[in-house]
C-alpha cells in the first residue's frame, strides 16, 4: 500500500479509537442463505472466476530459462520465461496427442514424456522424432497454444492484469513483491462456499472472539477501515501499537506496517494480507456450492530467506492456526447451518460493510455471465 494511504488509514483508525467505538455508520443488511447453496449460481460464479485475470505465481518463481505448471479450475497451463526475460503462457498439452507436458519445473525446453515432441520456451515446436512419418502435415503450425499472461507488482497473472488491477496497481506496486520469494504454499479443499471465505477477510468484527487465543493480542478490537477501488478494496486493521505510536507524518511504510495490517481484496476471489514482515496471497475457487479450493502463498523478503526458524513459526501461526483452524473452520460451521436449513439469511453490521460492497460488485459482474 502506498505510504500516503497507509498513513491516512492509520490516522483514521487512531482518531476513531480515541473518540469512541464505531457507530452504525451504515445500516445493517442481510444476504439470503440461498446464494451460498444454489448450484446454478455457483456454476456462473465459477465461470466468472475462471475468465477474470488472476494471480497464479510470484514473479520470482519463474527465472529466465524456466517453465512451471499452473493448475487452476478451468485451466491447465505452462508459464515460462525465455532467456531474455519474456513471460509466456501456454495450454499444458502436447499438440501431438494432448499429453500433459509439465508437472515439475523444467529448463531450456519442454519435452513431451510420451513421444518427445519438443518445444522451446516461446512455445515453438522445435523437434519431432521421425518427422518424415507425418508427411505433409504442417508441423510448424503446431506450436503450443498460447494463453494471455501478464506481470504486475511482482506477480504473474493469467490474463491481462493492466486494466483489471489498475484501480489498486499503485498500492500493489508499493509492496515491492518483485523482491520477495515464496516461502511456502498450501492448497486444500474446504467444505464451505467460496464467498464465505472472501467475507471472512472483509470484516473487522471477529478478531477479538474468533482469534482470541492467536493473533488478537496484536490487534485492537473493532478497529477497521476500508474503501472501494473499482471492483476491488483496500483496508487496514489497527494493531495495538497504533495507540502509543508517535506522530505518523515521519513514518515510512515499514514502520506503518507495524501499526496496522493492510489488506486488499482483488476481485473476484483474491485476498492479499500485508503482515509486518511478510505477505499472504490467498486465492479461493468455487468448486461446488459447499466446496472451495483454498490456496495460500507466503511471500518473504528475498534477503531474509535464510531466517528459516522465524518463517517456520510465522507459517505455523498464520496458515496452520489462524487461517485453517479459525477462519476456514468457522466458514465450514456457517455452511453446515445453511445446508441444514437452520438459517435463512446472514446479517451484517457496519463493521462488515465491505461484505455489502463485495456482493454488490459480484452481482454486477454476474449479470454479464451467461
């Protein structure tokens, strides 16, 4: 997040905390439980997620002269970087018999494990064993099928990130993620609707209770500010250190990140949480009305990659405990109630206003999905 935005959010949070608990600045609202169990709607939501530009890797994961596999709902892809640094993406299928080409990272060339058709990192078909057996078939036209790919803010996106990320691009650029590397990645399926997971990161109401024994010790209760940025959102949750901090004008981004935890919602299904010294990139995918794929990538500063004990503790706290045993656990409890018919609607107050924004933007986007 840009330092000016960080400072503005921190000043707002400190003023609200000093004056009084936040009042009902916006009216409560409800969401029908039906939107979390409707199969037809879930199918449309999945099509929306699949067709929207999305973060699939950190730039640092793809060195020049290498290629990796990307498997997400609706797409099996290869993302490569040529020796001159050009980023490319292709369908992960040989143009001969459709064999999956890449599972583990590869270098220099992409070789089919079935018949050894070979492609360079630009996707060109460069070698066919026993070429003569294919007669006049124009093999020069059988390079890998290209997919749209782009790079922004130290992240690799399938699709064109330029227009999609533009409203929050300066904030993402300010994170300096091009200088970060992946510490660890988790991918699991949980029994809940994907929207419940998104909503869990869009409210400042639950920290004192749900995270009482984990991270609440670092945060103020109900001290949360958010704003819309096109279909996306930027937000900050106040840490306890904010109360006693000196004047904010002289503080830069590293110091301000000790006073509040910034986060971003990148529509339609990505959350970025900026912890004091690392960044979580979370992407969820709708599988079924009651099943969601969760992927969490922990990015750390490259120059601190050797601090293995510290990062191991950080991962255990944030992924294993806070995300899996608290946030995702409670999402599954909500889904159980919905599926059992125990509730017909979910109620949200002013500390959960970003959830309203999320549903409004989602409804607009779904109106264009057939």
